[in-house]
C-alpha cells in the first residue's frame, strides 16, 4: 500500500455514509443516526419530564421508588441496557422487534433517567416563594407545578437538553452492537469490504461526529448565553 492517506474510499461511499442504501433499501449512516437520536430525544423528553415531576412529588411513596429506579438506570452502562432491550422486548411483545426500535427504547429509558435529574434540578432551582405565591391564590400543588413552576424551569433546562442530545448522538454509535446500520456500523461495513483504508474511514467518521456535536454544543452555549441575558 502506498504511503499517505487515500480518501477515495470516502468519496466512493459517501452516499452510503450519509443515507445508507436509501431509496433502494433501508436508511442508514448519518440519516439513521439522526433518526435514532431525534426519536429517542422526543420520547426521553416526555419520559424525563414525568420522572422528574415524580422525583419532586410530595408523596414519598411516589418520590422514593422513582428516585431508586432513576439511580439504578443511571448506574447501568448503556450497552447493558441495549442488550436488555434487544433480548427482552421480543419476549414481552411476543414477536420480533426491529433492531432500530430496541435501540430507541434503550436510549429512551437510559436518557429519561438523566433528563429526570435535569427536570428535578430545574424545578428545585425556582425560588420557594413562587410556590407559596401560587398556593396562596388557591391553586392546588399540582396546578402550581404545571402552570407556574414547570414553565419557568423548562426555560433553564433547554441548554441541558441540547447537551443531552449531543450525548445521545454519540451514544447511537453503540447501536452497531445489535446490527443497526448507523454511521459507525456503515463505516465498519465499508472497512470490512475494502480492508486497506481503516485510518481514512474511521478518521472520517470521527470528523463527522465532531462536526455534528460541535454544532449542537455551540447551539447550547448560544442558548445558555441568550437565556441568561434575558433574565
């Protein structure tokens, strides 16, 4: 093999890296990476919101079991959660589950636990006087939480949510373990087919991840500065 880099393999397989075999086959590559991350983020947002509200509940029979579950999930490696979903979901549903959805469910469960802590911190960061003022107007505690505290807390949570999305994009690379053709898996396929360009292929993958994550990290910093300026 000649010395130096040869990125011809990247240009020859660029469509495969970006969209997989679509439209003649299933999506893959960067497009599937975004699909896994975005769908998981949407589910995780609502899952984290519900768990976060349960974590700040005044009912100890709701609060402490929820905290125990959240801390247990946070203490597990994501790879273990993916394997659990891969083998458990077909048993629970009684039929074969697409690999991409096992990964989405694993990312949702895992990320919801982390997002619940963002929600909990955002709510607890609101001054106690806000709750007292809301209750003094005749609102129930749950009404004060939904209509007064949560909207204020969500504003402070936005940068953390974006950072969590960045982490989720990187976490999708573990999907190749169960055969999901996201970017890392596509790179491995191309490398196995060519055998002589591993440096170029995985360097390209690293650059793509860096560009995506840097863009969203910059967005998070911009949002944090903008929201702080408006306070």
